[in-house]
C-alpha cells in the first residue's frame, strides 16, 4: 500500500503540474503534451532497468543470496549515470528534430523546445530516482519510497506557483520546479543508501559489470523499456493525427485525458510493484502456493480499483475536463476522450498483474508480448487505418479498440497461467510448472 500511495502521489504531482500550466494557456498544455512522449522514452529506459533490478534483487533475496542482491543494485545504479548523461546530450542536440517528429506545430515549437531544453538536464536525476524507488521497493521498504515521493510532490506544488507566476518564468518555471523537487528526492535516497536504512547496501566496491549480474536484469528490463518506447512512439503518431484533424485543441484534449488515465494507472502499477517483490521472492524461494495466493489478491484489488476509477471518471468527465482548461473546444474533446479511454480501463488491473507475474518468473518474452500489445501491434495499425476513413473519430476509436483487444488477450493468458498454478501439487517443482505453462501458452 505504501507503493500505491507513493505512485499515486507521483501521479497527482504531474496532474497538478498540468493544472498550473493550464492556467497559463492552451498552447502551453499542447507544448508539454508534445514533450510527453520524449520524456516517456527516457522514463522507459529507467523503468526497464528498475523492473529488471527489482526482479533480480527480490529473487536473490528469496534465494538467500544478499551479496548478489547488493552487487546487482550497485552495478545498475552506477550504470544509470553515464546512460542518463548520454540521453541528455542527445536530447539537447536533436530537440528541435524530435519535437517536429512528434508533431509540434510552428506556433507551439518555441515553447516546447524551451521546455524540453530545461527538462533535458533532469534526465540523469530521473533515471537515478526511478532506480532508487525500485531498489527500495524490491527489499520491501515501500514506506520510504512513499514518504520520499510525498516530500518531492509537496516541494513541487509549492515551487510551481512561485516559479511560474511570481517569478514570471511561465512554462520554464514548471520545468525548474520539477528538477528542484527531483534533486531533493535524490538527496533523500543518497542518505538512505549511505546510512543503510534498508537491507541492501549500494556502494562502489559492489559494482561488477559481469554477465551474471547484467544478463538477468537486461532480459527482463529491455523488453519493458522497448515496450514503453513503443508506447511513446505510438503517442507521437496519436498526437500527430490529433493535430492534423483538430489542431492544438485536439492535442491538448487528448493530452488531458491521457494525464487523467495515468492518474488511475499509477496506483495499480504501485500495487503491482509492491506485489512484484512478493511474487519474485516467492519464485526465488520456490513457494508456488504463496505465488498463487498473492496473485489472486493482487488481481482482485487492482480490478476493483480500475472499475471504480473508470466509472467515476466517465460519470464526472465534464467536471474533470474543466479542472484543466476553460477552453470549451479543448474541454469537449477531453470529456469525450475520457469516456473512450476509461471504459476499457477496467481491465487494466488484471493485465498489469499478469505482466508482473510473468516478470517474477523470468519469462521476459511472454511478458514483452503482452506489454507491447496495446500501444504496439494493436494501436499503431489502427491509427494508420481508422483515421484515414473516419478522421478524428478514427483516432478516438483506435484509443478504444486497442485496450479492448489487449484485455481479451491478457484475460485468456492469465486464465491459463492461474489454472496451471491451481493444478500443481505442493510437491511439484516450480521448474516443472514453468515448462508446462510455456508449452501450453506457446
């Protein structure tokens, strides 16, 4: 539950950021919406490394090997620094080309370029903060992650109006506020690791760029990163078509709906992250009964939340849209998109737990095939077909059909895996079960 609270706080943080930006103007909302896929690509790399580290560390702890857990966590933490610096340099060098590729219009381009140039300097901080969160969660210390994110959120909310309005920095003020709050969060984590508050110890002497350390992390992490990168590419195509048919209003309206959708997704992801430590530990300890019991609880909790959140957003769509903008054209598009995106959202919980269950078992390929489904081989083809026939309505239809198809695929696979888990006898080996499920699902 602290992981849920922590990521929920993070979602509220970014949502309120957008509310403050909306007070400046509609073009500013469109500008940060265009920058969003680029930041998602950065986050995708951090997320992939984080998921890989969390899974590997939890399995090592479950298998009674804390030293290997320390080596894995320390190695990937240090690896994030040069990766982050390289990404910052790439964004600064090619930011204009990236924004044009992602659908920025001429009036919006200067705003988006200025905003992206500032947030580019936060890339390494973002990578390190994501990894720190995952490492703390992997050893079960979700409370520290929660309080750190809460402090980061509170600082950002205080700084936003000061830098945006009082100092008159505008959109740049929102970017600077985010960077300062990230620095504060990272300082808290450095203290956490230095004083060894948790079980793990992050230190330079544990760093080992060996195959046995990197391979398990990358096998799980790379598919997660590629999935998120493909999602950001899909959003770039989505915003391009939205801008083509409805201009900046279309981009801003869909951007608002996706922010609200993220607000609902992150608590579910938070619960699955907390659960991932349990599932991975159970897999490492070969405790299949606990694996099944924890999976069942997670599916029930996430599905119930997804249903209630989706229903609430659909019923209150006009009020939710009005929070972000006073422009009637943008608000109408946002309200309609909220309905389209939140009806299929009720299946997101089961899909997310399926992904975590597969990652805990080390089944990277199957996890990748599910993770990439919605925004990959479902959404992208739909975006290239339906808008050609139905215009902006085709864009919105694609946003609805892709998650529905993903839900059907995920539900079928989850049913197979849970049936096999229930059919196992307590004396059966978990390795035998893995082989059986692989044969069935292939």
